[in-house]
C-alpha cells in the first residue's frame, strides 16, 4: 500500500508538470498555423474578426538534410531526426520580440542553436567538442546555445532549430528550388513539413470552439493509393491535410480536463491509502496497550521516571511506524526514475527529483500526524492520564 501511495502520487505530479511544461515549451504562441504556401489570408481574416491580436508574424522555416549537429542527439530520447530546421535571424528575433525576449546579433560566419531546455545537455557536450558546423558546404561558428521556448515540439523544429544570418537564406532558397525541380531525393534540401508559418499572440486566451472553426480553413487533398487486402490489390483514396492549426487554448483545455481526472484519482487513492495504513498501525499499537501497560508499570517500580519511559515509548512506536517504509522507498525511487523517462522530453532531472521530494514530504507530514497522535495517546494510557 505504501508503494502504491508513493508511486501513484509521484506519477500524478510528474504528469502535471509534464503537461504544464509541454504547454509552455510547445505552445508559447496562442495561435500557430502551418501552411504549404504563403497564403494565410483566410486564417488571418477569421483571427482578426474573432479575437484581439496582440502581435503577429509570418515567416518561413527551412528543413535541411542531415547536418553534423544531428549527432548531438544520437543515443538520447530525442534521437531519430535526420534533418535540421533552419530559421533566419530576422524571423528569430521577431519571434523573440513577440515572446518578450531580447534581440540577438550574428556575424556572417556565426549561428545560434535554439533547443528545448531538456535537450540542452547533449548539445552542450557536442559544442564542447565541435564549435563549428557545416551547412550546405558553408562553415559556421556556433556562437551560443539558447533554450528559450520557441514552439520546438514540431512547429519551429523538432527539439531544436539552427539560426543563421539573413544573407545565408538566399543560398538555402536556391537549394530548395533545386531539390523541388531537379533531384528531390538527393539534394541537400528536403520537405519534412509545412515550411510557411504564422505565429499569433492574442490579448485573451482562445477556446476550443475558436480552434475548431479555424481548422475548417485547412485545405484537403485526396490522394489515390494502391494497397493489398486479403491477397488482392486494391485502390483507395486517402484524404490528407495541407496545413496544420494549433492553439494554446485548445491544448490547455485538453490537458486540464485530462489531468483533473487522473490527478484527482491518484491523489484521492493515495490519501485514502496513507490514512488507512497509518490507522491500522495506530490501532495495532494501541490495541496492545494492556500488555505494554504492565511492562511499563514494572519499569516504573524499578525506578524509571516518566521522561525515560516516554523516550522508550517514542522509540518503540518510531520503530513500528518507520520499518514499513524502508522497502517501499527502496522500490519507489528507482521505479519513479524509470517511469520518469517517459516524461523527460518536457521534464528536467532536477524537476523529477523535486517532485519525488515533494511527494515524500507530503506523505511524511500526513503519516507523521498519525504517528504523533498515536504517541500522545499511548503515553496518556501508559501514564494513566486519559
């Protein structure tokens, strides 16, 4: 029961922090729209008519085939991406301005890596050994590593983006056109997503209804596919979306409703279990009072004073209350550290340890109250002061 209490409580807190961090890291802008072309007119018309805009920016994110910086994530939970997202310095600074960050400068031969805070460590190790990066046959010096939240859970790159000087963008544009027109399979540029972006910050949060209506403007396309079903070749049609819409308000709504159910159940079960187990231990000790009463009366007759007896009672009860915690704590700590790997995309190690400490602390407070109450009642009964 103690193990269930500690594991359940920790998972609830981990999930809460994970979802909150995911919102902050993945949805720093209230509205985010991807599109395969520059035409955001329908989206902008609806946004302007149905919410108050604080700031807005249209830009393009480029996807470059494998660069050596991808090695930084090899063997980590962020592994699996063989391309890099590239953003111009002007667009990067504009997004930073919308989010309230200061602007940064670059020389013609410098770049910035902006990554998730949880991916900072592998990039730091890589930069210590490799402070330059080759992009499309051009060598750049890595000026610095930044970890500001820039919607890098798929919108502005997967886990990181490379910020390049503005004068390098025409070279990337050229490679993009070459990839599209001549050799899409082998050129240095590949299309891994919708490159054109619209980021909007509103004065008030949006709701789920706003999100649903905005999604209606996403264009659809039917693609004819050929597959095999029960040994026979068949043709079928698949509808794909030519764009993507994300809103912070919709995500918050989804997360909060989900977390409320999970966390309430987890904390309720944990509270019931800790009260039940502590009550059982208290009753067990108090039910044996007559046996202990005789023994402590005998000690009193042999000359032991009340203060010394109270110390012995305290040690006796402490032993019975602490002993059942040893194995659950030994089991819980490695179990939580193992489970936490699921959440490490949005959680740092220090947050995981802090959550573990919070749950243990809360558990000890409730458990300690029962221990103190049992100790007081035990002393009263032994000393005859009911």
